C-alpha cells in the first residue's frame, strides 16, 4: 500500500505540455541585487566587531600622535552686529530680517578679505608679535606677501554664530601666543577698514541722495513744461467740454439706432405679411379699418346713395300696392341688383388699391429707414473717433499729473533722508560692528579632541568595512542561498539542502545519505523537498521528472538518488534513469554494471522490462546509461525516448531522469521536451544567478512543466540563520532516537 494517495487525474500523454507558471523570455533581465543588512550583519558580525575595535585604536592613536606633533590652538574675537539706527523698524525687530543677515554675511567676507589681510602683512607688529609664524613666509629676510596672504587665508577665518547677531573671528596655530597675535592683528586691520569704509559710505550716500533730488527736479520741470504745452495747444477747457458734448451726442445716436432698428424689424414683418397675403391663393384678408376707409370713398358713397334711393323706390311701390310681378317693380329690382354688383366691384377695386398702396408705403419705408441708419452710423463713427482723440489728450494730461505727483512725493522722501543723514552723521556715530569679546590666549588645544578622533576612527573604518562588504556582495553573482534564487523572475524555490560538512552526523556518502542516515539533517532536507514535489506532480498527473543541473558538480545525481529513496519511503515505486551519456554514475552508486541500459533500449537492442534492474532498496529500480557504442546523444530527444517514458510511467509511480549538466550539453533541454516535469539543481557558492536565470527560462519554455529550483550545499554562513536551525533539528531528532 502507498502512504500517499494515488493520482486521480487522467494519465497525460508523454511529452505533452503541462500547465505551469508563466515563464520569462530568454532575454529577461535579472533584478537589481538586494542587500539584506540583517543577514550581512549576522554573517560578518565578528569581523565587524573587530573592525570597530580597530577603529577605536586608530582614532585614539591618531589623537595621541596629533596631540604631540601637530596640536592646534584657537584664539577668537566675538563681534556684535547692530541694526541701522536710521531704520527704527529694523532696530526694534519689526523690519526685514534679511537686511541683518545680508549685512552680517558681508562683514564675514570683509574680515578675511584681501585688503584686510594685506594690511596685516604690512603691519610691522607682525614680525614682533608672531615671529614664529612669519618664519614660514620669509624669503631672504623679507616677508613674501603672496605666501603670507595664502597662509593667512588658511589660518584666519570668520563665521556667523547661528541664531544670533554675533560673528566669531578665529585664528589657529600650534603656538597659543601666535594664534592670539594673529587674531588680534586681524581684528585691528578689520576695524580700521570698517571705520574708513563707514566715512566713505556716509559721504557717498549723502552725494547720492543729492544727485537723486537734482535728477527728480529736472524730470519734474520737463513734465510740467510738457503739460503746459498740451494745455496751450489743445485747450483743456474746450477739450473737456467737447468730450462731454460728444459723449451726450453719441448716447443719443445710439438710442436712435436702437429705435430705428426696432422700426426696421417691425416694418420687415409687415412687408413679409402683406407679400404673403398677396401671393396666397386664398386671397387677401382685409382689416375692418380698411373696409371702413373704403366706405368713405366718393365712388362707393355714390353707389351707396343710389342703392339707398332704389331701395326706397321699391318700398314705395310695395306701399302703393304694386306687386313684385309688375313691370315697374321688376325694373326697380333689376336696378338694385345691378347697383349692388357695381358696389361690390367698386369695393374690391378700392380695397386692392388701398392694399397695394399700403404695401408700397411699407417697402419705401424700409429704404428710408436704411438710409437713416447709415447716416446715424456715420455720425456714430465720427463721434467715436472724436472721443478717442479727446480721451487720449485727457489721459496724457492725467498721466503727466500722476507722474509729477509721484516724483514730488519721491523728492520729499529723499529730502527727509538727506536731513536725517545730515543730522545724525554716519561719521560721528559708532560703526554697526562692535567687539564684545577680545582675544585671549587659549589654554586648551582645539585640535585634536579625543571625543572627535575616536568616533571619526570608528566611522572611517566602519564605513570602509561596510563599503567593502557591500561591493563584494554586489559583485558576487553566485547563488549563496535560496533568497538569491527567489530574486530571479519566475524562479520558484522547491527547497534547500545544507552542505554535508555541517550535518552533525557527518555522513560517509552524501549520494545515499537518505538510505544510510535517515535521521540526518540532509535526509530531512530531502523529505522537505519531496512533500511539495509529489504534491505538485500528483496534482498535475506527472510521473516523469527530469533532474537537471547547470555546472558539473552541482549535485544533480545526488539529488536524484536521494529523492528516489525519499519517494520510495513514501511507498512510491521509483525508476531512476541514467541519461548522462557522458559521465554516467547511477550504476556505480548502486554497485551494478552500466550495460545494458538506456542507450540499448533507445537503439532497439533491448527492452525496458529486460534491462531495468532491482536494487537493494525496496521499490527503487534503476536503468543504467547502457552500452557506450549505442550512446547517441540525439536519441535522448527522439520519439523513441517518449515511448520509453510512456512505458516506464505505466509501470512506476515516479520516474526520475539524471542528465548531463546543461552547461556542457543540450541533453537537458531536449529531455525537458519529453518528460512531464523538470527541476533545476543549483550548487550554492558555485553557480551564478545569470546562468540560473537562463537555464530556468530554457526549461520553462520546454514542454515539460518547470517545477522549481533546488539549492544544494548551502552553507550556514551564507544565510546567517541556518546553523541554529541545524543544531535544533539534530538535537530534536537525537532525543527522539534516544
């Protein structure tokens, strides 16, 4: 009986493509190397600690050497910068703080500027107060100005104290007295230049204000002359009056145009209505007003009178007893009918005349309206042009008035500034920079300092050590652990096998460790690989599995044999096929001959059932490589190989195929197109990620499903966490055995 359930899916056709994970194209690029700082810290922990100790030693040693042979003393002078007295807002802290910042930075630059340093070099006190320092810049008994300036620029410095109005001037030297003398000379030279520039700035500012006032006076004079010329030539009063009249006339014309437009539209509607009735087949519809007007027509009125008289005559005949049949009565009746017909005809003629007259009047009214509109539009354009000219003239005058007023205001402000500058007198006031702490002879060295040198040594050695480690890890493209394989696109890790030297049982033969040492760490690793492998194969109905490797020595044969033992332990009938025609080794591991075998079956010289051999391990059979004269590499990818696999998978639960490394032959890729599935064995610290990615892609594109990668011979130092797991697992199994 089998301890694992038999596959329930239908048996697939050998060589058929099985569903699998998406594969990356052969040209897929590897991702950037990921650095795990915790792993690196554990891996290089002791070396890192040694590096830190070395850093402490280097820092302390440097401190001792520099303290003895190259100490530095620093003497300093502190200056305070004051806000300008002629700007109370700034002095009270309510003005623009940028002015103070710019002023302080400019003073820092002035303190170490070339004029100040040149004054120090020319100062005769330099030879007496800093004699040791001057020896280094002497040339034939005379101070070399260029060397002295260069040396001073390195010795003397100044900077703003952050968050304050203070400037700190310093000088460094190995002799504290020399440092004090140099900073004192620099302070004196700077203060002299400051006083001299203050007087110059005061005079320059006063002259500048006067020059600006004179310039404004001339500009105001020119603008007044221009304004007077415009007033004289154009006549401002008449311009304003004409502007007002033109504006009013333009408003009236615009209103008339609106009314005229409405009249034109209404007349157009009337013409359209009359023309429609004129052309209509139903005839013209006359209004009551028109009909009343027709009744007042003389001809119609005459006919009406005649009709009225005839009607009275007929009434008189009736009253006199004349009957309708009488000749006189009939004559009157005939005259009445004729008069009525003539009246009706006269009415129609007069109505039509009246209608045509109304239509003609409406049509002529349109022409009159259009002529009036054209005249009004010409008048409107003329007025608009006139208004434009008048407005331009008035705008020019207003602009001149505004500019004159602005210049007068600016001149007033300049006069106030001039009176203020003259009253206060920059030359009589103290400068904005004052000394609040003079130079002192330093009693302690400023360099080196122990609290700086030791951390600096540690930081230097630590950074160098970390940089070397990171560069080494980045440049090292070898697979060191399953994590390196997991970074490869679409590469699935089936499991890992630790290096045999770290197994506490120290097995004699790794190739048969599962059979010889079933409680070893290596055997347990194969069990952990077997479980997901069988699960995937049984789920997909796979029975033939290719175990491929990249480089010789990766351990594919060892993995094949031990997986066979592991599957057999799970009550699976397993056949191992040695397809490594170049260096066959399966027969040697099991102590049997290499022929007859696979090559003989593919050549048709033997049958699988005759050459498959039993081994000492129950449920494990082998098919050696076979006779050397029949080893034709191309037959491994032939249809004959598919037939052999179909026959083998019918008799066995699992068929494992060992093959030559992919780097030395194409047998692995050929067989991957014939088997149900394949796995790739990678040896840690031996094969590079680029090669693994290429082989994984090649196997992934084959017809057989690529199930994943097994990382072999992983060292605990490569992962930083395996050693503890190995010891814990071994201790647990040892207690179980006891």
